[in-house]
C-alpha cells in the first residue's frame, strides 16, 4: 500500500461523487413568512452555512398574544439551536387535569415521573416570547453561520418554482436557489406547486382565545381554586365544547382556548386569526358551564378576546416542486387539539437543513426537497390526524379516544437524529459500490481502496487492546442511529436510556459491553463497536462471531495517585485521542465478590462484504451470545470489584487527517450526549469466555 508519511492517504477526486458536498458557495434561500416555522428554517439553514432571506408580509409590530406547547420533540430542536425557553418564561408541564363542565375533577395526572422518559422538557411558553427569541437567533451576528436578513412589509404575490423566482406586491422580483413557503394556512406559495387546487374547509369548530393575568383570578375567592395549580394544563369538557387553560410567563399569565361548534360564534373561514370576539357571545356559548369557570372567563379584558374558525385541509399530493418546498401550516395545517402545530413546523425546518448540508449544489436542490418530503410526510400527517381525532366531541361525557396514547409517538422523536439517519442511508444508496464494513451501524467505512465517500485511494491503518465499565444515561433517539437494521429497536419509548462504555483487558474482565438496545423476541444488550489493540486472530474472529471489532491503541494507567484508587483509559490512533475514561476514589466492595452477575445477552450484527462486489454482502444477519449458555461454557471467578466515587467519560471526534480510519466512528461517538454517569466499576478475575455459544438469530 502506498503511503505519504504522516498526511492522509491520497484520494483521487477526479470523478463526480454524490456523497461529496463541495459546491464552493452557500445556497441562496428565500423564506416566505417569518413566523415560528420560517424563523426555525432560517436558524437551521444558516447553521449549515447558507444565506437566508426572510420575507414577511406584516410589519411584525403587533405579534399575536397567545401561548404554545413546546413538547419534548420540538424543545430538543430549540435546545440544539441554543434556545432555552425557560430563560424567557416557559413553564414546565407537570400536571394535566380534566374537569367536568359542571365542575369536579374527572382525571388528574401527575407528569413528574412520566416526563422523566424524555430527555427534554414539555413546556408552555408565550408565543411572542418564543417568536422574539427565534427572530433574535435567526438574525444574530454572533450565531453559527451567516445571519439571516429579515424583510418586513414584503408581500409575495407570485412564485415560479422552475425559475425559483418570487414576485412581490410592489412588482419587484427576487431569485433564489431555494424558496421555502412558510406562509401559513393561507399560503400563497402553495399555489406554485400546481396540480389540483386544495381548498381549506371548516372543521366544524371555532375557538375563542385570550390571555389573563393569573393574579386577577387568584384575588377572587370564587376563581382561586381553578388556578391555584402551577405548571398545569387544565381542561373543562362537555360533549361538544371545551375550555383549555395553561400557564406561561413563569405562571404569571394564563392562556385560554375555548373550542366550540363554529355556528355558535359566527366565525367564518375568511376571518383572520385576530378577529375581535364578544364576551357576551362567549358566556352564551358556555352558559351551562360551572359558574366559577364563567366567572373566570368574565375577567378577560374585552379587547383581549379573539375568535377564529378552525380550518382544515386535505393532504397535498406533494409539498415540493422544482426549487420550492412548503413547511409548517402551509403544508399541513393543524387544529389546536394536540399542541403540535409549532412543533411540526420546527421538525420540518430541522429536516430541511439536514438534507441541505454546506456544499450542496443548487442543481441538487429539487432532489433534496423530494427527500425532505419523504422524511416528513407521514409523520406530519399522522400527528395532524391525531389532532383531528383528539378534537372529536365527547359522547355521553366520555372521550372517543385516549389522547395520551399518542404521547410516545409525539414526544419520543428527534427529527434531527431521524433525518440524519435517513439522509445518510439515502446518500449511501446513491453510490451502490460503496464499501460497507463492520461495524455497519456507523455507516460506510474507509478502507485501503476507498475513502468514506467511496473515492479511490491508497493507505490503511494499524492498531492495539484493554477494560473497565462506565454506565451512563444518554439519548435513545441518538443511539438508534447505530442500529444496523430496522429489526433492532428499544424495548421502551423513553428517550432517556442507559449505555455503557466497557474497556476489557486480557488479564482482567472478560465480558463485553455496549449500549442498551433490545427487541423481542431476543432481548439483550447491543454491541455497536468493540475496539481492540491486537491485530491477530482476536480481531479476525469477528468474521465468525459478528462482533463489531476495530483496531485502536488502548492505554491503561492505574498508577496515578500511587494508592490504587484511580483508573484511566485512553483510546487513540497514532497519538490522536478519541475516547478517555477517568475513574477516581475506587473503593473495594468487601471480600465476598466471588458470585459474578450473569449479565445480559449480547446482540451483534454480522456483515461480511462480497469479494469483488463493492456494496454487496455475502453474509448479513443478527447474532446473540446468550449469557446463561456462555456461563456454562466458561464460568468467571471474580477476585475483586471496586466502585468509583468519581468518573468521567470524554469523546473527541478528531478529523479524517488525525483519525483516517476511525473518524466515521469517533464522530458518532462524540455526538452521544452523556447526561449522567450512573455507575463506574473495575472488576478483576479469571475465566475468559470463548463465545462458543454465539448463534444466529433467524
């Protein structure tokens, strides 16, 4: 193999490669609409290095006074963009209370424990505060990527998807590489997609909405019991109408949405979002409700009361055409029953940005927009349908569906992680001859003949082996990207899960560790990657066992401190560190440690590439090492076990120059969030399993 010293292997880049994003300039992107969806798109796309212009038809001088839900799925995206809603008054949703319309609690659910399933909080925030912070981040000079430019009072009257041109009310035009229609339910951009016209229609419901200072209700002994719960989503139900109340602004403000039959409030489809409502009309619609609820409603300032009809729309056959794509309500309008409208617009924005990385060429935009639609279409419309179902009238005082049954699907999702996985799979499919090698969960692997993008090259690596265990809490949605096939999945929908990093020395521990993935009927611990520092039969044994082994240098230091209470391990390649473990204050767990825990089954995935046929496999299937059977073959004797008082785990992605054969693995490991170290131990003993019980899962 050819080598050029300490530099990266030589790559022949003469051929065009679909996996390489090397267009020299940023995409010029025009976003029509600067609401929550448009601003989210601007933030996500500027972070990819693109130039974004926002065109808003209003002056943004009087934003709507209302509140919105930030469920864990959307809050995770905001946090990824550096926006933490609790800094501007968001309230955590810790309780859901359902009342009968005549008074009395139907159901009260404490969400303290259920919310621990999600790595991001479920919050309630003032819409104006959220909008202001999105706008600030989108246009900030010091945020990642070039700042977006916002043009207000810029009404778009026409869109040409083929020429990628906008026409404005004043007759001027703008051309961009990509046009995003984030202009809401009355979208003008939507007409540019062509095809049969999709008309809006009434859902049969309308809504009054208003904000009320909580203190006003607390000062009245009649209404105080209705508002004395903080951080609570409260709902009063009759069969065909309901009152929804939840807090924002650090529980100082209450947001009300009063949903009722549309014919009772005279709202029409042409009404704008901020049409003035009448308190007399509200009290008439809700005349049979608990007098305390009516007294609470009566405290609204008349000018604060608004009414609008809840509109719906059939599925569009497509969200994209040429260089134009729709986002948020322009593509899939929501009724406000699930609180996911803003969140789904944010998810759209995240997916768009993932499929348009820096270096994307303008000619590739139409194809990427089709991929964006494929990623988002089913999920957005599924949640849209959930919203419709949850808005159905009750029958004899009983809801027709259990809204909470959809929580796992709504909340247990991270669109950035999901889109990244789909996009990477799609990229790999564009080059069928790309080499895939174990561990396949990390995507295409570099080799002596190809780099990670499948470009011809020469040069390879060499490497070394060792052990200890650090168990930590992390993100399920991120770790799912390491699965080799859809046959693997987590047992629980919780987005907080446990993972372990295990370093094993030949003269110490003899068990393997990995991340907590499982799927019936075989439940166990999935091993995404096993680093070894020996280039002999131990490494080549992976072909038989399906173990995802790869080479690196592993250095162990148990001398620091001089008293045996410290343990340090470092994984590196030619001096470039990519993983470090540090354990301090190790305490022995007494003398009776000979009874070893059996442990869980180990799940692996065997993949052997076909000789002379890049991109094809001779063998591909899942394997399991049953812990009980393995214990019979090679029982371990544990001689000592120590638990660390302090432990840390650090990853470094490095680069293709410093880690030419491991960067694709190290960069994924570096993205794993470490929320909390649960346990760190060092176990020593005798008895090395021969893994002879490893078998294929049919």
